[in-house]
C-alpha cells in the first residue's frame, strides 16, 4: 500500500505488529483473565448493549445462560467480523477482539474460579494464535490481509468529518456547512504546511470545539430564558392568592430551569444510588482494571477504535490519543447512565485510560495513572449522573457525536472494504465483497453493518484463493 499523506509511516507489518514480547503477552493474558472475572461478577462488561441486561441477571430475573446468549448475539459479529480482521490488517489489538470475548467467557463460566482461567486462555489465543494466522494468510496466493490495509485511508480521513455530522444534526445545516468548510480548509492547510502531521488532527479538534461552543451558547440562552420565566412566576406568586402562589411554586419546582434531577424518593434515584454504591465497594478491583487497560494502551500494541488502530500502527500516538479522547466524550453519557441503571461498569470505564496510556512514557506510570483514573471515575459516577441530568445540550451533543462516529465509520469501512476487494481481486473482488455485503443487508444483517465489510473481505479473500487453486483466477500483480 502506498504511503498515506499526512499520516506517517507504513502500517505495522505482521512480523512486527503481532510479534508480542513476553511482557506484552503477560499483560494481555492477565488483563483478559481479570476482565472475564469482572464479567462473571457482573461488575463490568465492554459491550454497551449488554450492560442494561445485567440488572435482571443481578436480581435473579434471568439466568446466566440467557444473559450469555444475549451477549453472544450482540458481540459475535463484532468479534469475528471486525475485531479479528482489524487486528490482522493493522497489526494492533482492539477492544472487540480482546474484551468482547471475555464478556462472553466470564458470563458463561459457572464457577468464579473458572472465569479468569477461560479469560486467560483467550488472551493466550490472541497473543500466540494471531501470529500464526497472520503468517498463513500472508503466504496465500491472494494476500487479503495486505489488501485490507487499504481500509486505513478512508477510515482515517472520513472519520475527520464526525464533528460536522454532529453539528448538522443538532444545530442545523447552516452551522454544519460552516463546520465542514472550516474542516476542509484546515485539512488542506495541514497537508501543505505540516506534512508530517496527520491531516485530520487539527480539523477534528476545531470541529469538536465548534460543537461544544454551539452547545454552550444554547445552554446559556436557555438559562436566561429560564431565569426570566422564574422572575415572571415569582411576580405572579406575589400578586396572587395563597392557593395560586402554591400552584405557581409547584410549577416552578417542576420546571426548575430545565434541571432534571430525580426526587429523593424516586425509585430510579434509589436504583442509581444502589448501583453506584455497589461499584464503590469493589473499588480495588476497578483500580487494578484501570491499571491493566492503561498499561495495554501504553505498550502501543492496542488501539481503542478503528481509526485509532491504524494511527497506532503508523506510530501516530498523539493523534490516536486525540481521536479516542473525543470518542470518550461521545460515549460518556451512555456508559454513565447504563452503569447507574444496571450496576455494571464499562471494562475501560469512560475510556479516558486509552488516550492517557498512549501518551505516557513509562509502563509504571501507566499502571499508577490508570488505577487513579478509574478510581476517580467510579467515585464520581453518582455526581456525573446528576450533572448530566441538568445539561441537556451537552447530553444531546454526546449522543450526536456517538451517532456521527458510527455513521462516518460505517461509510469509511464499507468504502475501505471495496478498496481492499479491488486490490486483491479487481472487478471480481468487488463483485464478491460487494455482493456479500448486499446479501447480508437483504438477509436482515446477519452480521452487523459495521463488521459486514471486513468480514466480506475475509470471506472473499478465501474464495479467491479457492478459485486460484482451481485455476479459475489469477491474482493481480502489485
């Protein structure tokens, strides 16, 4: 694959990216054992879609087997369709390959001691098995793993646009068009003036700042409107009779300047408090978890997302930290609310341990900082829930960011998959990979859309190798 302008050196090759040192192997195996153990205790899972089901499991309304079945249904496509192909093509581990299986194994294990054993075994499969699979794949006549590196360019550059989509959805087309124009100018200038810097880094930063700025302005205007309403209500109370005053006071308490805090006797407030207290009781375990995840990120063998994996593979750790920092804000409200509602936290917390780990110079410092970060998150969870209840624009911005990230990556991964198909098989490759993707859509998305493209590339690569063996296809020459 040709070099990517503004994105640094080539991707990590199989020989370098998946050849783990003994310390790296022990880190992955130990962390997989710990995350499986936490999943078994229903203290933390990685899959955000599984977390809401954990409350029923904790309260005995559903069985361990049923919960495991839900987790498998929501995770299998990401593990085999996205996690494994992304790791093999980038040479960098990712959370879908490392943490989603430990969710499953931890929930599946009938005994507490068995969960870390199964999790550690999966970690061993990852660190020892990937290298062998990578070597075999690269020796095939049609090297579909090298072709999959074509996915890096659309993922990195289209991901830059997620703030534009979020602004357009929340604040309208005019502001969205303005943000898009600003980002385009910044990408062009970065490529021209700072060719060694990832071209989307500055554009993403400015786009997120614009989104936050628009949200703050809207909140300030809403507060001014609420204060004016409160003053008018107060004057009406003073002029009215006692009964009217009481009625107006009740109305003001209900509106309360847009605040959404739960009454003390509200059952949801009681549930949130109990969930937060449960997580605080296991604070030492979460500190060990934070230390392990941060160390994994610091070793630069792990990326927290699609774009991040390719940036880490290219040695662009600062840009990778920037990307995952923005992603964390997009998922923070979702993780906080599901954790408070279910009593199960995220495996990586709010995922701030990812960017912190990428930037730290020492593994020992990563252990300390990761433990402290997750401790602060768990202790502050109740307060974060209350603050989010009173910041509707910030909450909406996070939801829009999350949706925009998904939309941009879906397009980028699909486009990158077709580029990979063309690289390994030309028109026939595009026909096979595109056909498999469309067939998956027609069948009701047996494989989730995000993972359907990479999965189709793998299946298409295997099929092209079969056709080559039957003397029905000649691999393209590079």
